[in-house]
C-alpha cells in the first residue's frame, strides 16, 4: 500500500525543482512576452524616428522600449544562472 503513494524519481525531482524556484515557468513566460512586446515597440519607434516623424515623442519611447528589452534579457539570464547554480553546488568535484 505504501508503494502506491511513493513518487518516482522524475516526479520527485520535478517537485523539488518547483519548491526551489516557484513560478519559474510563469516568470520566464513574462520575460518572453514583455521582451517581444518591447522588441515590436522598438521596431516601430525606430522606424518612426528614422522617418523623422514626431521625433520629440518617438525618441523617448524608443529609449523606453530598448530599456524594457534590455531588462528582460538581463532577468532571463539571471534566472538561467540561478537555475544552474544549485546544480553546480551539489557536485563540488566538477
């Protein structure tokens, strides 16, 4: 009866990873969605500035969009490093 309640090693590892980094998948989805939105906005504002139309308002908007994309790339990389760090701590010989 106790064997039915036990998790296989894959399920246990998955649950352990979720406890270590809750909502990781949701955070990564948000990074991708905001990064894509910022990229589209930067594309639009870049060509608006390039065309010389309403440069006074397009240039700050372009800077904001580029900043958003930069922030999302930074957060994505930071998340990836945080994920790799616990694995390297488990094997000090490697």
